C-alpha cells in the first residue's frame, strides 16, 4: 500500500530539520529537539513511497539540513569546521545509500535501513578518526544521567536511541498522516531510557572512554565495555554490509 505523501515541500522539511537540529545542539542542557530533528529529513526521502530517480535530486537539501547544524556545533564547541563538513557529506551519502537500496529492494526495505546505515557511518568514523567525528550521542553530553544505561550498549547507543525516536516521530507525523499510536510510542521510547538511567547508580560510558578504547588507550577499569566495545554500531555496520550486498546482487540479477 502506498503511503500518503507529506503536505510539506522538501524545502520546508529541510528547513524544519535544520532548525530542530540546530536547536538540539544549542540547547545542550535540555536537548529534546534532537529527538525530532532528523524526522523531517526522513520525510524528504519519502516522495509518497514511489520508487523512482527523483529522490536523488533532493539530496542537496539533506546536505544543507545536516551541514548547517554540524557547522554550528563546530563553532559552539570549537571543533574542526572541516570535520563538520566531511561529516555532513558522509551522512548525506547515508541517505543516498538508503535511496539506492530502496530503489533496488523496494519500499518494504523501510526506514530501518537508513537508521542502520547512519549507525554504520558513525562506526566507520569511530574506527578511522575517533577524535574528529561528530556523533549524535554528543548532543546529549550535558545530560549524562540520561545515558547511564549505555554501559550495556556503548557510548553510541545514544546515537541509536536518538535515531530510533526520530524514526518513530516520522511514522507519527509524516509517514501516513498524524497517528496517535506512533506519537505514544515516540514519547514512551524517549522517556523510558531517561527514567531507567536515573535508577542506575553507575557512571555512563563517555566519549573520552570510547575514544580511548578505539585509540588503544583504554584502562582495565571496565572489563565489560572493553569486551563489547561499541556493540550497537558494530552490529549495525555488519547488517548494513549484508543489506548493501543483497541490494547489489539483486541489481545484478535484474540485468
């Protein structure tokens, strides 16, 4: 069944996403807007779920909507502007990979592929340049209590959480009209990890701990984390490879 196309134009969706993401980065003490900032960009990549080449023409809007917030982040926190631009380009390629996969495998491949590809991209950056990357989990750096549960997932479990909630908000508001069941799900998935975090009396995995592990400077203090590393994004990376291989094989067999 074909989904209802959003009434908002791609430009309006891109501007909405950029503003929400900027707000999420700038309001670091209470970064709730980050949980909705990517959902409009998911709407850009869904022109009524019709699989055609037109989606590739809208990638410049995705690049703009991602690069502006990353540049603002680099300005506020004094990080590299070049790294921010590279990250914006890389994450735009995530949307391109999702568009190509959907074109080959069909609309049933779903938005979960985009979530997996994004997490895989963060894992790739972590492996290649851990100190230079800008990760979604960084938006929650001033709310460590919200992320105490990341001792089970790794630091970038925070990125997976943010992406999952954004996906739910997309389904709630843009996927097929306003759907209250998905709104409820988005609120529950946002609040539940925060409540759980406050029940734990542990220190969360921080960015510094993660970077030290992937630069081979980790201490022996957290044996569990040393054994698992960034479990969530590593798993997403392997699944992404399998999905891309499947799409490649499907494309070749159609020729």
